C-alpha cells in the first residue's frame, strides 16, 4: 500500500469513526450513565469487533452480498430491530448508583457482536475494503483492519469522555432521563439511511 493510499485510509477511518453513529451515541450515553472506566469494555468491543468484521468482509463475505442481494434486506431488518431494542434500553437506563437490569454498560462481547447489525459499521467495512483493499489480498485486508482498530479506539473514546463530562450536568434525575431519551431518539434517527436508502 502506497503512502498516499495509507494516508487516505487513515483519514477515512478517522472521519467515519469520529462522526455520530450508533456506536458513538451509545458510548456518549454510556459515558454519561456509567463513566469512562466502566465503558472501556464497550469501547474495546467496538474497535476490535469492527476490525474483525473488516477482516471477514475483506476475505470473502463481500462476495456473498454481491451474489445474494436479499441478504442486504435481511441485514437492514435485523439492524433496525436491534437498534430499536437498544434505543429502548438507553431510554430506560437506571440512574447512576441505582442498578437494575437495564442499568449495566454493554460488555466487550455485546459491543463486538453489535458491529454485525450496525448499519454504519457495515458501510465503513464495505467502503474500506472496496477502496483500500480492492484486490482483497491478505496484506491489504489486514492493513485496513489494523488501521481501523488503531484509529477507531481513540476516536470512539472521545465520545465516552464527552458523555462523562456531560454526566456532571446530569445530576438531576429528570435531566438524566431527558438525556437518555434524547440519545434513544437519535439512535432511532440513525436508522433513517438504512430504512430510506
């Protein structure tokens, strides 16, 4: 991979990782509700889970989508249902210090698995492989995956830190509830590009 292509990949990984999307909105909410330390498994799950996804897409999964276009529709439906469930969970998150079933941060494995139903993660993986590892060579695919993992973790961490800072303002249960509902609505709104392509 040339220096120019690598630079373009790093820029693409940064812009697509730092901009709002389901992962970042959930990290913002998690940072506000649970703090930075308790959100670390969630952040690592996103970064490493997405890198694994990029690798699997690059070594052949993209061809399945090309051969069977109905899989795109099935993926969109699964993504929509899961994102709606997550939005409900965020909207009903417990106040800090008041644990309940809905009041736990996402685990590493949950966050890694979420990448497979995250529309933005699919867009990022498919675009990155198409543009930066078009020959689908092992070296190219691994390079794209490693760059995404290295750029993604600091990018998504920014959203957790922002959520942690917002937490200082959310000391009032009513404000926290309003924040959680706003995050839930924004998460549902992130479905618009999937449902209305």
